[in-house]
């Protein structure tokens, strides 16, 4: 009996946990449903707490090198305070609400790049925590989808999407990281701008859209970034109206500089404007498609190719410990 208790304290023969999420993708600010399935181990235990963690994989750039880590975006307690008998089965249905700023992982069923997951942590009295990790797909809100479609119909192409660790100053950002969707301009504007980075910061009251344009260098000036913030509503409008709205944003961001830009790519790439974005930058979690693929449906968006599966992306972080997580 003493040996059996020792094994239980080490997590050997303890209860197992398996979380099953709803089959449909979640939405930012929307409900996420599923159930946590528990099975008792070799002895009866007290389940103190069952917690779901919304986690995202990021690559943070330090002073000298890049570091990979898992950022916890939200925690949900879905149960606890009950006895689980030996070999017994227990199911906990749940419905939680995702944060409004939850990154978008797919568009029309095609992966964009960022990797999210739901980690289930089981706190059992007298034993090590058990954990389970499941991939999470998140689709864009209707307004976000329409804005991306507008970029596509205006001739812009999808390049990649990643998660940046830090905050965008002057915004209502709540999460510790933000998503950047990188797109390239059509030929008619390629002389003025290298690429456009779009960030969605959704809230119940509307949608904040941050657009950063990396300008090409002029004959006597280096390339530089400009950041503009726009707000729009969640209300349904026609696609033509969204196209006009996005086009007006782009005119403000790059239109005034186009006449003074050099016709040749003197600048090589861009940088983040420290006056607008704080915290360390992050690299792409997974690879995107080649530059030039259209963003919108009508533009014929080409899907990003996901290199790593969810388990590989979070490798080393699914043992129930905090690992390199940050909040």
C-alpha cells in the first residue's frame, strides 16, 4: 500500500485526462464548447481542479538570439472538488468564452500560420498534475474576414502571419501578444511600399485595425515604418463598402508617400517602429505561402503550409508543468 501511494505521488497509475473540443473552429469573443473526459487510475483520488489554458506558440527575439516559448492567453476553471474512484469514468462538459483578441489560425479552412492549443491541467491531491494538449482552430469574425477579402480584391497578396510578443501602444490591447498578418502590395504600389502588416484588436464594441506600412527608401532617405490605427464596427456591410473602407485606410497609410518614393527597391526589408510597438518581437511560428498569393476569396487565396503539427509545435510543453510559459 505504501508503494502504491508512492507511485501515485509520482503520477504513476494516476487518473488520465482527455479533452474533446467542438469540431467547428472557434471565433474571437465566441463560445468554445467541449468536454473533459477523466478516467480513474489505480486508486481513488480527489480532483481538486480542472483548468483549461488557452496557449499560443511564439518565438521571442532576445538581445542575441531567438527564444521559443508558450504564452498563456487565458485560463478557465471548468470543474473540481470531487472524488474520482479507481478506474471510474467522469465527464465534464464545458462552454467557455474565448478572448476577443484571440489570434486567427485559419481562413476558409486554410491555415494561416499561428499555432494555438487548449491545455487541460488536472490538479489531483497528493499527485503530480496531469495534462492534455489539443489543437485549437480559430476562424475570423465576419468583419475581419471581409477586411481580408477587401485586401485580396484590391490586389494585395498574403505573405505570412505570426504572433508578436508585446503590446501596441495607444491601443486597447489586452493580451500579452498580438497577431500580424503580412501582405504584399500590388504592382501599382510596389514602388512605394515593401509590405503591409495588419493587426486586428477586436472588442465587444468594435474592431480596431492597426496597419503598419514598411516604406521603400527614397533617393536620399532610408526605409521607414508608419503605423496607423483605424476603428470599424462589427455590423454587416456589403463587400463593396468594405473594399472602399480599406482602400481609404491604405490611401492614408501609403498614398501621401507614393509620389516621393524611389522606383527601385533601395531598402531591404523593414523594421518595427519602437514608438508604436513595445516588447520583444517574435518570428513566425509556422511558414506562410510565398509572397504574392492573394488574400481574398475572389483573389484566389493560397493556403499557408503548416510545417509542424500541433504536438511538435508545443513539444516539451505538454508535461503539465509551466515550462517556459509567460503571462
